[in-house]
C-alpha cells in the first residue's frame, strides 16, 4: 500500500506508462537527495525537471485529450496514469508536482473550448515541452470569480479587445506558453460578460511582477496592460466561461489528494527508518507505546487516504451527464485527503521530533509543503460548503437502481471531463445506498461500530435537524459537515478495500481511527454555543470508544515496522 521506488508497482498501467513513471523515479534518484534539498532551499527554478519531462514527452502524452492528440493512442487524458504521476512527482517534492498541476489547470479551459485552433496550438506546445497556467485568482478577490477586475475592452476596429488587469497566485505564470485568463467584457452585465482567453507570458504587454511565495514553486503575480486579445484567443464567453472555471477546478484540484499521499509516503519511509534505528534510555524508539500508536495511526490514515482517492478515480472516469457522483467525491479528495495528510505528518513529526527540522531530511520539506495542499483550493470551508449540498440526497434519497461503478483501470481517454456541462443542479445528484458498502464487512468490529454511528447521525438529522439560524452559521455547519464527510469517506474506503483485498486487521485499524475521529467531532458539536439541547444530547451519546484488539494493533504495527530500511533516497 505504500509506494516504494525500488518496486513502484502501478501494474494497472500500460507498459509505456509504467516506463514513464519509472523514468521519473530514476531521474530523481540519480539526482539524489542533496541536490533535491539544495534546489528547495535555494528556490531554484525546476528547469532541469521540465527539460526531463519534455525529453520523455510525459506532459504531452499524459495531458493531451485523444480528440486533440492527432490519432496517437498514447496521447490521451487518462486519470489513472495522471494520478500515478501526481503521487510519484509529489513523493520527491511539491514543486515538481505543482508545475504539472497548474499546467493541468491551464489546459482545462483550452481543451474544454470549441476553439479548435487554440486546442491544436496547446497540443503542439505540449509536444514541445511547454507548460501552462490558469489565470483565475486575483489579489483583491482570491478565486471569487463573480468579482473579477480583469476587463476586456472592445477595440476601436471592433475585431478584438484590449485586456487590462492583474492576476495573483498564478502557478507557472513566469514561463507559461499559454495562460488561460478569466475576465469580463466591459459593458456586458452579469454572467453574459464573462470570458476566458489565452495569453502568452512572453508577450510585451504581459508584465510579470514577482513570485508571491517564499518557495521553489513559482506562484506569480502578473498584470496585463492593454494586452491585445484577438477572436482566435477567446476560449469561452458568457456563462460557459463560468462553467469552464468550475469544471477545470473539478479536473485539476482532484490532484491535490494524490500529492498529499506522495509526500506522506516518503515521510513515512524516512520516519520509520529513523525511529527503528534509534535507542533511547536503553529502549528502541519503536518499542515505546506512544511511538507505536503514532505509527499505527499514521499508517492507517495514509492507507485510508490512498484507498479513498483511488476509488474516487473510478467515479471520475465513469462519470456522464446522468451520473455526476464524482462531484461529491472530488471535493472530498481535495479537502479530506489533504487534511488527513496534515494529520499524518503531525503524528510522524511527534516521533521525528527535532530530526524533522534538519536540513538534510526530506521530512523538513514534507512538514512545510503538506500545509499548502488543503489551502490551494482556497480554504477547507469552501469545499465543505460544497459537500453539504449533497448531504440530503446522499443520506436520505439513494437511488435503488444505481450501483457503485466498476473499477476503471483500463487505459482510455476520459473525454467526459471536457464536456461536463453547466456547473449546476448539485442537490439533485443521486447516489447508490452507502450502507451497501458496509455489508461485506459487518464482521469487522470497528466497521460495524462506525456503521452504528453513521446511522445515528442520520437519525440526528431527522430528530434534531439544524434550524434556519444554524443553517446560516458556517461555524456550526463546518463541524456538522465533518461528521457527514466521514460517511462517504468510509464508503469509498470500503469499496476499494474489497477490490484490493485489504487485510482485515488494517481495515479494522482504519475504522478504529474513524470511530475516534467521529467521537472527536461529536465533542466539538457538543461544545458549539449554537447547538440545541437535543443536538447536545445526541453528541454525548455519540462519543464512542473503538473496539480494542491488542493482537490486531500489533499486527498492523508489525506491517509498518517492516517498512524500516526498505527505502531511503540516495544522497
């Protein structure tokens, strides 16, 4: 379950795709950890990495939809191999994942566009090794696309526009061959005035201001000053531009969870190898009870992250206009998986202690970089507000004719992602019955206990539903949302566990953690000043101890301890 560069696996990928993954691993390993850490510390632009991917044709092959791939079967948008590359690139550092991630975002509005010339240009540029950028956020408004100050003014000849305004927090904005820029057309009110157009970062009217972060990542601020926009540069106008923005986020920000997984996997290798080789007070560090608990919990959380995220791929790849369940599991991958990644690093850091600060440790990078992932989508509350829209349908109105999708491992082009349509109607999306995922595991003690808690939460919403004021109280809803989130999170963990035949002891340990998490959120709900007496009574009753099993715990810890010395990045 934990990525080992010595035997990376990814057996579900095509041979050429596995070769690309293994070539990436080999490039990093040949470069070594000293060079990796020096580049991070010096904020070096990753030109050597981009030259490597250009030579291998990875971005071109992996990020060109088949429609625009010129008939080359290796050029396709295949979420399975994209997520594998997410994991591997982040395993060696957030910067290498980030330049790939923001290229994906920049390509979204282009490949969703009816502008065939722009799509063909993007495909040619990808073949040349170029990178792309997504010009959405602004300094004053963040990602609030209702309030953009990027204005396109019609020119005097009436055959184009002049764009002026600034964008902020735009990855790759220093080098992108095409920047998908969101703005509004002057004089057109409301959604009809929105527009997406392509800009070139090398154009003289494109002013690169600075890198706004203290990092190896180049996260730019740029200004357009009377930038000429021709009809051939326009990607979307009107409500379609708004939809393209949200649908691009659906595609691109899904990758955040897999970046968190990759970072945590490398950190776990380093932490267990360090701890298992240390003797303190005559005792091996991994024999201390609190250390064993930290490793068992962090391993359980990391395996759960990976199970959920890999199962979410299936929902993405099998989506259609009639099946948009991915729109729930997508923000959970962005939000829940990445926040769990923070918890994994925190638990490991309690073991690493001062060692985690040292300049020659990967962990020092991991502890810094893992914080950014839940926040690259804005904030957790943005995703939680989205997730809550699905709660009534998910819990109370399952579709009896809808089944969980089959595994989507076969090579293919995920063309629906580029024709998602209007980003509306979320509350009308139907789901299969979440309880079906629990049935095969009724004999696993903590799965059964968690199922009882999930049912009790559903009953809470019947007996003591949030009133009108509470439904406006985001502080209250965030805690309620955390409780709800655990249920679809658990569902996909179980669905994937069945596919991969996860050992029962590991699954039980995962749900030991989830039971404790549920209880912690119940305590939080109990403490809310806005909670009603009935809600507080439910919260007290929901504080539940997981089923304790010493043999199961020892078995899981032995699995984690077996990772000690298995992988260490060459100097």
